[in-house]
C-alpha cells in the first residue's frame, strides 16, 4: 500500500464525494423550487459515511430519497427555502472539513518524505 492509498485518505475522499453529491442534490432542489409536483431529494450523509468507515463497498453515488414529512404547497411541490439554505450551509461546512482533512493527510505524507531525505 502506498502512502497515497491509505485507508484514511480513502475515507476523506469518500467524505468529499458525499459532500459534493449532497450539494448537487440541494442545488437541484433549489433549482426546482417552482416546479409543480417536485419533491425534495437528499441523502443520509451520516449513514453513507458510516458505511465507508465500516469498510462496506458502496456505490459511487448513494441513492437519493424523497424527504418525508415536508409541507406540500397546493401544486404538490415540497421544497422549502429554509431547509435547503440550512442544507447548503451544512454541506459547505462538511466540504471545508473534508478539504482540511485531506490537507492534513498530505502534510503527513510530505513530512514523511522530507524527514526521509534528512536521514
């Protein structure tokens, strides 16, 4: 196993993939806010990340689901600007965390390389 193919880096990679995918779902929800009959879609970020941590093989993109329990407007659309704004903020924070985790992993690799040079 190479330093760039570590289990922790794989988890960080999937973390970023999940955050980016959820962000695209949220953006799609916002884009369809005026589409009659459109239902809000999302993924269970924590559950999907736990599958990765547990070592389960997961598909590249998890299956989104229609979010239950949201209030529908008379046209059948259930997208809430407030919910989507919160979800957008959450995914932005999750993505920033993932980037920082990736930076940490690469700093550790860089430190290992540079310390090896001085020996």
